[in-house]
């Protein structure tokens, strides 16, 4: 018996449809498809010169980040439509200044596995493979995509180092977490996000994960000069603190790749605190904590 209602791909699709009805002209696209053919939705807010990207749910059991980003999108659109401010920010001015792309759920298959377990319609071989890779029929702690590749270890940022470090963690094959894949950007989800980021020349990116109430910035000192300044600004307007990644978490991540290859400020924000998957009931608190960052980032880049 689950203690909570997870935020699934179907919940996301329903909420996007509600927003489409409520806010005619809303720009929703898909940047690609997951291994199991699910759309990787992207919602556009604003139309300004500075290009910003937020993404959620690289990891299956971190679906609360998808719910968080959608709550933000809804509040932003409400404020824009009514001409009101949001948490002291003039939304109309933000929309003129920046274009924000929100990819709320990069890993819908992983979310599916964590939230609801194996899909009933899977073919026998795939089912057996996933059971073997997971080592159990309980998929609640599943982080990877449907191939058993951890998407946040699959980017071209010292990827080989991430690969080498797998054995230190006892990882030799695809599974629920930390397997980097056969090569960088081998997965349709990570490839789609990297392509979208490159094509749109994103100026600032934040990847939302759970949990820890911390912000990671930079990558091996390769970050641009304004990276730390912006990170420090985030810690002044939110209760989240700066932290440094170490070990395997330092390589092959989206933020790492963004800093390394795009040479622009990129961040990982670990929302909330507790055991993943965080319960849905934590969302109001997480939203209140991160709203200043979600809005503030649109003013700094
Ligand atoms: Zn994560």
C-alpha cells in the first residue's frame, strides 16, 4: 500500500491539458520521446532574450520535482493572465526579459516504474530483464530510465570517469541507479535534452532533483565567473545552502555537462528533505522554499 499518490506521466498530461484550456495560446511542445515512447514535454513561458531551462525528474523516484515545476508553471500563468505579481515579482516584466523552457519530467518511464511498478503490457523479456536489473519486484527506489541507465550519469562531462567509478560502487551492468550507459548521450531522454539545450543556446539551466535542500554549482572549476555569484544569490533568497558533489555524483550529470560544454552557469537544486520518494504532502513546503529561486533565476542570467 502506497502512503501517497505519486505524480505520474498521466497526471502530468492531465495538468498540461488543463493549462491548455485555461491559458489559450500556451506553448507546449515535445523535445523527444522516452524509451517507452512517452512525450518529453516542454512548456514555454515568456519570450525574452535570455534563455533559461528548468528540468525535473531525471530520476524516477524524484517525481516530486515534476509536480513542483508544474505548480510553478500554473502560478506563473495565473499571475500573467491576471496581471498580478507573484511573490513580489512582476511576471509581465520577467516574460519580456526571459524565455523560460520547463521540461517537467525528463524520465517518465523511470517515474512510472518508481510510482506504479512494472507496466502490465510489457513483453515477457523486458519484464524479466527489469526484474533482474532491479533485483526485486519493488521498483519504488528505481532512478534510471527503462534501459537501466541513470540519465544523470549519461552526459558528456568526464563521462569516462563516471564509467570507471561504477565498479567502486559495485555496479557492473544496467540497474536502478548510477549505471552511466554504453556511451555519453546513449539514451533518448538525455540526448533530447542535450540537443534541445544546444539548439536553443540556453543561457542558464537548473536541474531539479530531490532531496537535501542544497544547491550544487560549477564543475571542476570550469564554471564561468558569474556562476558562484548567482549560486550565492540563490542561498540568500531561499533556505537552501551551497554544497559540493563528490565521488560518482561529480561526473556525467546534466549540470556538469551544461557548465563544461555550454560554458554557462548551471545548477542542480536538491529540493526538500527526507527519504526519496518524498511524499506529495511535502510539496507546499518545497514550493514555498524554491519559488524565490524559480523566479529569481529569470532575473540574473
Ligand atoms: Zn536525482
